[in-house]
């Protein structure tokens, strides 16, 4: 195992993306633990860990979108079969194993009064429809449903974009921007119809589209992307604007918590400003050469399986240690180890 971990540390990976991915997983792990406690006056700050999912979406759009975009721009035939096989074996084995194990865990190994995992709910997880079903036994799976829908639609969407735009760079750019804006429109319509605007794939399409847009701009070396290792005064101003948008998003989040009534502007923009700010900041620091601590690199590499297991196991810790916040540290370490083992024994062999 030591040699295995060392081999991961030697991989050539983008350190900026690793940093953001590690930050995202740590935020999500934190919020799903401390959301069960009231820790005034820090409750609002701790609750913002949920925004780690918004960061994940932008990163997924960027990383998964690069290959099909390169094929699109090169004029090559879209390799749908290869794309889907890769995504299937990356996502499905670990996810299905986690679902089956959690069902057995909750019902037969460590029956938990706070979790009732009925067999009829399995269909929502196996078919990636949980984010529209309302089932919340494995609440965190909603974001995996969003990403799976994105993986299914991306190659065909880019193929249609290529037909509409005749592969003209500016036309492709405008279409991707339009798709990103559509997320705001879907959330607005959802508010007007009194529908859920959080977990639906259409409600989060802007974050994923921004990631794809970032990949596109980077591949064509658009002047908006800082291709260097240093930031100019212009880049610094753009980064500052991105940070300002992030802060504005946090302000909207604070208002959202303090008012129970649905406020249209918050529902529409809260989960829009965060990925937009990440997109803007990444556009300027994407190619920075930074040295990352070992734990950041490993947190990033194992983030998917860690994400799968942290929520499944949090209720075990909370059930057996209901009043001990200090168990957060062993909880983090234990769920991380489970994520490593799942990656090693299930994901990577597939």
C-alpha cells in the first residue's frame, strides 16, 4: 500500500485542480458531519461546506469535457463508445458497491433508528434518478446523479453543437455560454412554479457548463485564460472580481438561512454565483505551478470514493457517539481510509 500511495504522488496532475478538488471534498465531509450540531456562532460558516459540490461540478465539467471538445475541434469522429466505457467503469462499480453495502449495513449489520433504508428505494440509486425522486437515505447521491446525467448527455450535446455551429469557434463559445445561462433560467422557472431548485440536473447545468466552457477556452488558448505561471495586474483584477462574486454568494446564503420564505433572487443566483466565481478564478490560475502537501494530493486523488463513503458512515459515528464533536477527526480518517481501499480494490481494477 505504501508503494501504491507513492506511485499516486508521482503522477503528473494539475496542482491547481487538485487543490480545488481537495478543498471541495473537505468542505463536503465537514458539512455532513457538523450539520447535525448547533455550534453558534460558527454554524453558518460550517454550513457553507455544501458549496464544495458547486466546486466539484465545475471541475467535472472541465476534466470530463476536455476529451470530447478536443475531438470536436480536431474534426475527428466523436468516440461515444470509448467515452461511455471509461465513465462507466470509473463511476458505476464503486457506486453500486457502496449502495449495496450501505443497504446491508443499515438494515442488517448496524440497524440505525435514524436511517430507514427500504428496498424499494434502491431503484432510485441504481437508475441515478434519486435527485428527482426525493429519496434522501443517501442524500449525497443527488450530486452523483447530476454528474451521471451530464456524462450521458455531454457527447451528444457537443455533437449537436458541432452541427449547429459548423464548428466555428465563436459560435461554439456562444452556445456554451447560452447553456451556462440556462441554469439560471431553469431555477427562475422552478421558483415561479414552486418547484425544487436544488438537486435537479437542469438546476445545476450552469456549473457543469462553466467547466466545459473553461476547458474549451483553455484548449483554444483564448486570451481570457491566463496561460502563464504568473498573474499580471489584469489577472489579479479578474481574480478579485471572482472572489467578490464568491463573497456575494455567501451573503445570499446568509440571507437564505435567515428567511424561511423563498426569495427568487437567492434561489436563482445563490448556486450560480459560486460556480461562476470558481470559473473566473480558475481561468487565471489554472496553469500556476504550485507545490502541494501530500495530504492535499491524496485527498484529491481519492475524493470520489471518499465522497461516496463519508455520508454513508457519518450516521454510524453520530449514532454511537451522539454528543462528541471530537470524533470528527477519527471520522475523517476512517472514511478516508475506506475511500482509499475502495479505490484500490474496486475502482482501479475495473
